[in-house]
C-alpha cells in the first residue's frame, strides 16, 4: 500500500486487538427479570448481541424480558445465586446455550433493611450471610467461571459489575449492602489486573438511586422528594441511563477503562 493511501475502513463488527467482537456477542446478565437487569439485557440485544437472561425466582418476568428483546437466540436461565456453586453453574449453562460467553454483567443483588439498632441477632446474621452470598460471592464465582470460558475462547472478554454509590457514602439501614458493594468494586479492580494479559477487561458502575420497581415505594411522597433532591438535577436515574454505561464498558472501545469504577449518581455524591 502506498504511504499516502487511506487505510481500509473498520467494519462495525470488526474485533479489537485481541479479537473481542463489537457485535454478535454472547452476554450473560444476572438478575435480568426486571428493573436495571431488564434494561441492560435490552441494550445488549439492541446492539445485536444474544443474551442469557438470568432470574432467581421471577421466571415469568424473565421470560417477558426475553420475549421483548430485539433479535433472536436469547435464552432464559434460572439459578439461586445464594446457593453454593450455582453461580459457576449458571455461567456454564449460559456458555452451553449461547455457544460461549463474551460478556458477563454481574447485576443480581439483594438489599433488605437491617439497621444495626433494632435488628435482632439472628436477623442480622441472616442478612449479612445472604448479602455476602448474592452480592459478593456469586459475582466472584461467576467471574471466575466466565474468565475460564473467555480464556479458552481466546478472544478476550468483558466483565461489568453493578456496584453502588452506597459503597462510598455509607448505608446506615443497609450496611451489608454497602459493604458487599464496596467488596464488589475491589473484586473488579483485582480481576482487572489479573485478567488483562488475557484481553479481558473488568469494570464497575456505581449508581445512585434508579427508578425501578424495587425502589418505587421509596420514590413516592416526602421520602421520594428527599431522594430526588440529593441530586442537583432534582431526579434519580433511569434504568436506560445506567444500562447505556454498562453497554459502553462492555464494548471494544472501553478496554482502556478496565479497573474503573464509574460513578452514575447525578452528582448526588462526589468522592475524591
């Protein structure tokens, strides 16, 4: 080619330097029956990807999510992520159904109130054990299993964790939630370093309040006004806004953002 010749245009579906595809990816989204998980699944499907929609107990809603996705080849998979071994089994099932795994989105989480004052010892212990099992151990095991598949495939991959603003500002009524989300952020950064030689990028998002069914009761009335007032924009996030960030972090162009924790809270909490 002459020195002044223009390079051939890059195809939209061309891989990056390690062979990671821009479209047609095989994506597992945990906790995708409704809310943010459903929005994330929709974003990937609209981009031309095939999605494994995971649910814990809401099978009908997960099937509705899958039925509403653009494209074909999507699957619905159930698993109780609090049970030992189920997270890794879920990843293996997704890989079998989709023919591999290119992207893992660790979105599933529990968040039940357990304020230190007023919560009994047994209830306190149960809350911590379940939060750690679902919010931290399950993503760790799912990421380990997904990394094995991605390394064997030889084309790199992406892992995106859905953390929380609460990891930084504190969660007085939900301390196990805040602590496990902080652990999830740290897990992502450790994996980002460990998996980079294999072309696998790992990043996290840290949303504030999102307008989903799970928190709809808190967004009504005076409490809702106080929550929206936390942001100078006077509102909370939409699921689609957070899903767009997850989609970008899973893209070929976002490899250099590996290890990041992306704040998505409308300037409601600024950290240094």
